[in-house]
C-alpha cells in the first residue's frame, strides 16, 4: 500500500441531496484508506471531517451500516467493517457477471449521447490516473461505470450494481493504490471502449470480464502479502 494522501472530505452544501453527499464522503474516506478496517469512527470526528451536523452523520452511518460497510458496536460506536479475502473473491465473482452484462448491453443498446458521455468519462479516468491521487481515480472510475450502466438501459442491472458498489468501491480503492495496476487498468479499459465502439456485445462482455478478473488478481495478491 502507498502512503496515505491527505484529502478534503468536506461536503458541498448546495448538493441536491445532502445526506447522500455525506454518505458518499464517508464511503470515500474508507475507500481511500483514511479509515481502515477495524478503525473507530467517532461521530464528532466525522462531523469535523464533513462539515455537517451530527444528525446527518448518523443518517449516513445508518446507510453505510445497511450496506455492510461499517458495524455499530455497543459502547464503541461505528467501526469500519473488514472485508475478508473470501468475501472479496465473492464480490469479484458477482462483478464479473454484472459488469460483463452491462458492457454487452451497452454495446447493443447505447445511443450516441451515451457513447459520447462514456468517452468523456474515460478521458477523466485517464487524467485522474496521471495525478496518482487515489480519490480522484476512484471518483473518475465511478463516473465511468455510471455512464456504462446508463447506456446499458437495464434498470434491474443498475440497481444490482448499485447494491454491490459500496463494497466493490473499497476493493477498487485498494486496487488503485497498487502502483503496477494503473497502466494495466487503462489498457484494459481502452480495449473495452474499442469493443463498445464496434458495437460488439460478445467482445465487450469478454473485455469487461477480463478487466474485473485482472483487478481481482491484484487485490487478492494484496491479501496474500498481508497474510505473509
């Protein structure tokens, strides 16, 4: 793992849904390693970090608890949940299925606006990767997947990926902190974009699955390193 980078997790108040913004801010703080597995998350610290009231922080914590991202322990408060190697492997298995389907559907169903948005999002991913900042990489990658899902035009698929995304984002953050992963990830996404541009559903499915498997391999190696 690389050294922690200082990020600003304060919430932009004009945001459409403040509670959602607070939830996302805390989720990103966990994903980037600001809070690690097993760390306590005192409400006062979270209020200072996000710049919002304790009521909003508590609402966000309830949402994150429902996603399995944190546990609230009696007399201790919120604690970041641990994702075991077995759980991580299971998440990647499901990601393969869902993201492969999303890519296949996008290739077949996306219109010109969807394709333009995805290309713009990929440009943002490239720029974010150049910065080396994990939070920027994570945010750009999330926007890329939002565009992919939007163009796939399958509401049930989008809902399923949303439910998985919280824990998947933590693993994505872990993967993006691996120095050797960045360039390989970009090459995989370029191959996916090419298949999508060709409107080749089967090829797009194959490229999306390959991307997820490659990320899984990187993250699972990190679990082995910790165990050793």
